[in-house]
């Protein structure tokens, strides 16, 4: 929205790296539908026998009034793009009347709504649908652009939405958007000097480009706007591997995620016959004041891993120390693409974000909430509460990852699960199976 259309009384806020990134993708006409789908956060639940539109309207109004980012939009000014919190949600709850439909037909309608274009410059960045299917029940659907929300936020929204529908108190007011902006700026200023020293020491000089995947085939770095559907290798961890991760966790005090991150980094080094690799990961919610905040509070950072050949326990302990240090120095403006550290990488033609390890966050939020534990069951099948049943409608992303190579860790009732996603131009399924074998072998070593 041009500045000429913004009322003079409007308060505009500076935006962060993720908002800038997603605005640039929205402006780029060549951004693929896969990437737009990847950046659309979604959740849907089937409810029988159905929901009162009046009750859902009330729950929606409570939700958007409580959380400023759900009313956010981005405006273009002479000083660049800024964020504005609207006094009201721009479009409100969307109610659609449909006739009776099978679960498969309902899922197709939900998928169509989720996959309609939703960018950082859409009229509303958060949408909620009540899809009514007569005696077949209703589907309640949320979707939002990643510029205003992260995965942890979805768990908060789902929990509060269900509480609103049941007239259960949701707790004290969360941090406002204006306070969040100030909070991030305060932390960045605090880290300016010591953080610069830490990140320069950890990341500079750039390591040699790891000679696997796209680099080994002479291909350039991934371009976000051109992302296509990745190839996938699942069932990376077998029962014995999960047991080994548990044993290592008990021996070191490290989380299973950290143990797998170490094995992943060591295996990549071994595959390339090199001793250093950068592994990017997601950090966030490391401050109690953000516990109930809905918004994109995540930070991403590369971790420099050096393979020393001193055994797995030594490598895991070093990774624990690095992850702890990194949390102390985030957010840090110098890590973004226009910062001096990553400019050095670009000048040396070295990529800093080829390899990722990720862990979906909502499960952790649900595990920490007594109320959330109850509704987590709806993710695994129908949850019956007297005359009412809830069942999550899962619409997988067309593009589960936009990275060159992504090692994704999940927790389930059966234990840990892991998947590898990779750019199809840089890897074959055989490559991913070789990497999976290497991770399992590394876990089994002392």
C-alpha cells in the first residue's frame, strides 16, 4: 500500500528480516506456487455435529482482538516497508455453506482454500473459515502467511480458539506488537558489540564449500522464489536408532534433537571428505515473555561444525555448548543477508544456508499445556467429547522444505521419526539413502 493511502495518524513499525524476505517474494512474479504454499501456515479440524456461526464469530473476534499480528499489514513508505496494526481485522470470519459432503470431499474443499494465493501483501494475512457441511459436520480452518506467524504460534491460536469456543479463560494478555518490536530492538542493541565478536569468531573466515549436492554438480545456490517440490526419504530412524539416541541423551544430558544434529553434521563432513560444515537451524521462544506471543518470533542462524575425530560424546558436548552460546546472541542483525558477516560469504561465493535441520514446534507447545494435551489427541484421530467429535484435517504442504537439504525431526507416540528433503536437481534418492545410512552408522559409534 503506498504511503499516500496511509492515514496520518497511523503508527508504523520497522520490520524484521523475515517480513522483508516475504514481501520480496510477494513482489516477485516468478515466485513459484510451491514456495507460496510453503509459506502458508495452516490448521483445520472437522467438528461434528457442527458449530454455531454466532459462537465462532465471537471466538474469532476474541482471537484477533487479543493478538495484534493477526491484524497486521505491510505498507510501503519513502523509507521502505513498514508494519501497521489495523484496529479491526480487514475481512473478518469467512463462513461458507456447503451441502453434505464426504470426508474426502471436505478435504478437497479445505485444500482448495488453503492453496489459494496468500502472500505478505494479501488484504488479510490471517484468515479463518467456517465451512459448513449440513449433517456432515463443519470444518474450522485457519491459515496465515509466515510473515506474521510461526509454527509455535499456531499451537497457541488453536488452544485459545478452542478455549474461546468453550468459554474457558485464556489467561493474561500477551505481549503487544509494539512491545515485541521494542523487545527485539533492545535485545539486538544488547548483542551489538559482544555478539559481533562472537559471530565473527564462529563464522569467519568462511569454510570451503561442502562438495556434495548442488556444489558437486556445478549448480549455483538455491533461489527461494524458484523452489520446486523436493525429493523425500522417510523412515530414517529405526527402532535401534531411537533407542541409541535415548541412551546418548541420558549419557550427555543433550536433547535428542542435538544428538541427531551432531550425527547429521558429522555425516555430511564424511560424505564430502571435509572437516567443516555449516548447519542452519531455527531458534526462538528463548524468553519467558514470549510464551503467549503470536507472531514470527523465530530467528535462524548457521552453526559452524568442525569434525575433530574425538568421538561422538565429545562432538555432542561441543554441539550443546555451541547451541547454548548461540541462544545468548540472538537476535543479531549482522546475521542477515545484508549484514557484513554474510556479505563476506557472498563475496567468497560460499553459501551459508545450504543444509538445515528442523523440528516442528507445535508439539512442544501442546505437550507443555494441560489443555493442549487433550486436543493433541485430535491430531491422531477423532477425539470424542460427549456428543461432539474433533478430528484434524491434514493438508500437507506442496513443498515441505525450501532448503537444498533438510533433516526434519519429529516426535510421535512411537518415538522419534526423521525425514530428509532435498532439492531434486542436486540429489537423488540414492544420495539421501546414503546420507541416512551414514547418520545411523554415526549414531552407533562410540
